[in-house]
């Protein structure tokens, strides 16, 4: 089915045939105008959005690194080009638009760069050296936006851009990601209205039942592609469509909108990829890959989905020193097509979600993560349940402190443990997403929490450039050692075809104390055995290559430490030191 036929199919499903045909004409007009004015393929772009082993995505705020007298985006571009060229090739700049709250996710104007960060020229500067990921905050907009101010004043076309409900409407089935009221009272020219606010009273949900809202957001997506976005992150996409009497999450209309976005991009900007941000259990999460497109080897929704269970499973693995849970989960992973892959991350600007781990870890194990977070100086955020109760939603703590107890530090062991956690993420099939604080082993920023009053700020500390560069150059410093080690792993990884996102992955149950997997290149010519000791104790691991279908070999060599490990009697006996990691290739 052609993209144009897919577009008609999805619009008819969302709006019915009569209105769907009217909306289709508007969509095609947008597409024709886009084709007429833009030629988008960059010299360093991969064909049709292809992802390879060379892709690693850095997640950062636009003002993460600051320098007096310069736009933060300009400083960020200089720092990344100087320090990380050749290690990462893609940058996810968290929302850099004017905003009123939530550190950028309450967008006032989708089309502008926040003047406090810089201008579109600064984004273009980053675009010269890196592939870029932009956020499309499609579920809601700031209460300070022109759209919502127009709604309050009774101006067209904004009267139907938002969802107003009688506060007595039965909404108990609605899934809530926050322990806050779902409806917010606002004063308008027509009197008091109660508008839908999934996340906060400053983030007003958009009404996609009005086709004009859909057209507006298609314009936004195409504008982002025009300005360099090769990957578009659909923020909070699971909550997009609202329908009373339902959970208002993962509704069929929501999936149809994502499919529509994908069909449009497939037709006029095939180098642009979609990634869905859905902090939900695994089965719901992977549903955003969509359905196979016959004869194409592709699916019809997102090319990437966030791998949300990975972070809590990594914490559980290192807290317990046992790989059973993560190995069983990883062995069950698959993608519906070679063009679909996971975005593997274990730290981000948000907290560590525990909901995706439910059904993989039991409630006792999840509570152990909660207790450890509090002991290590972190906080816990909650969500509202339909019965009025609250349950844990996410852990607010830096990954370094989640893994290592700041009350009893052991610098050598703590650093090894932290890098071992990153090794697991870098080894798994998919594209790695590295939060910039993971490059430096950042610790809890309690002063940041005091300053904002928000638990998530604990993991959002900003740096002065001079301070950061001094720390990176200081012999023996935490930031310097972690940064150097991380760059080494990234530089090694990008040259190994076995780490291609479409390559094979086999989990090897060699020891409950060592996580082991075998990665294979798409052409099956290259294989890498990945091993990590998840305990502070020495562990012996026995590996028999023949039992796992590997060709005969005399030895393996480690890409990281460059040590050679000979086989004896067709066996490889390894004694792994505390939190040791190995990428072993056959000699």
C-alpha cells in the first residue's frame, strides 16, 4: 500500500470517510508545499533513515553546558565537536523551545528557539556535525501559549483546540501518570471551563478530535524536519486521544495518528525517523512499532521505541548481583522487522520508571528498588490509580547514586560498577541512548531540588564550561575517568558490525553472576561475546564456543583490554575480576 493510500486509510479511521477525505486534501496540500520548497538529504544522512552500529545518541538539555557571553547551544556545539566527535554521531536536544514549566515540556511556541538558549542558527551549527533528534511535544501545550490564550478569550480557531469537560463526568478509568487532578478549572470569556490536563495545570491537552489540531501538528513535524531533525521523538504519545469511558491510553486512534505521521514522512522525508516515548509495560510499549507493511520489511509506526524496562532491570541486577531477571527478559526480546529497533537507555532527564518493570520483577523486588533509592539519597514520585490510591511511578536519582551508596563510597569499585551498567546498555541490540550526565558519573544534585522544588531536578544539574573542562582534565577525577572510559567504549563499539541494530542477539546463561550475550552482524560474518561480572567478587565463567554454534578458534581477544584468551580443549575459562567487562572477538 502506497503512503498516500495509507494516509487516506488512517484519516478515514480517525474521522470517518466524509471528514477524512476533507482532511486528506489538506494533508496532501501540506506535503506538496513541503516537496516544492525543500531538498533535505544531507551529505552525512543515511539513506531512508537507516541506523547502523555507528549510531549512538546523546541526550542533553540545550543549556547543559554554559559559558559567559555565548548562547548555551553554541557552547554545547563547540564542546561536543571538541570532546565527542568520533564517539557519538547523534544528539537529542531536549525541548529547546520557549516554555513555561517542566524544564521545556510545557511549550509556549513550537516554532521558536528559546532566546535564552540561542537561535535556529545554533541548531544548524549542531546539525553540521551531528544527526539531530527533536522533541515533538504533541500531547499538550503551555497554558501561556497563543493557542490557549486565544481559547480563553473566545478567539477562532482556538475554541475547539482543547478538551472541556463537565467536572462531574465519570473519568475514573483514565490512566494517570501523575497524582494530580485530571481537569483544571480556567476562567474564559464564556465562563469557567474545566480543561483536560494529563500532566499539570500548565500543560493543556490538545483536542485531536478537531482535525485542525492534527493539521497544526503535521505542520510542526514538517517544520522540524526542515530544520534538521532526522529523528523525531513523540513525547507522551500514548495519551494523545481522549474518549470518555475508556482508559485514554494506547487508544486505536492514537496508533492511527502515529501511523499517519509515519506515512507522511515515508513519502516526503524518508530520512526522518519516529521514536515513541511511552513509559508503560513492555507489551504496550512495543505495540508502537505498529504492523508489518507487506513486501517492505518495515513496520508502519515508529522505527524506534524506548526500552523502558532496561533501567530498573539493570538496577535490580547490580543490587542483587544476579542476572536471572535481565537475562530472561532480554532473551524474550524481538523486533517485528529489521527496520525496527529499540532505543536502549538506562538514564535520562526523567526519573527511572518502575511501571515498565511490573510483570518482570515482582512487587517485593520493585519495593527493594524504592527502598534503595531512598537510602541512596533519592526521591520517589507517584501516580494516581483509578481506585483513588497511589503507586510508585518513578525513582528520582542519578544513575551513579542509584548504583552506588553515597553514604559509604568506594571510588574504585563504584566507578567499575557504574561503567559495567553502561556496558550492558551498549552491548544489547538496538541504538544506545546516553544521558549526558552518564558521561561524567554525575551524583545527586540536592541543591537543584531545593532550587526548583521538583524531584526530577536531582538529575538535571547544569555545568559551567570552565569547571567541566577542568574536572575532565584533573588526574583521577570521577568525571575525567568515567568520560575517558566511556569514550573508549563508544569508539570501539561503532567499528564493530556485530553491534548493528539489525544484528543477531543470543543470551547465554553461563553464570547467574555474569551477564553474557552473543552479538552477530547482519551478514553473520562477525561475532562478539559480551561478558560482564555484575558483582564485586571474582567470578569464573566457562564458555564452550562449539555449544553455541561458533566456529573453531584458537583464542579470543578482548577489544577493551586487548588481552588474548586462548582456548584449551575447545573451552574458554575466564576469571572475571570485580565488575569486569569483556567484548571478545574470535581470532
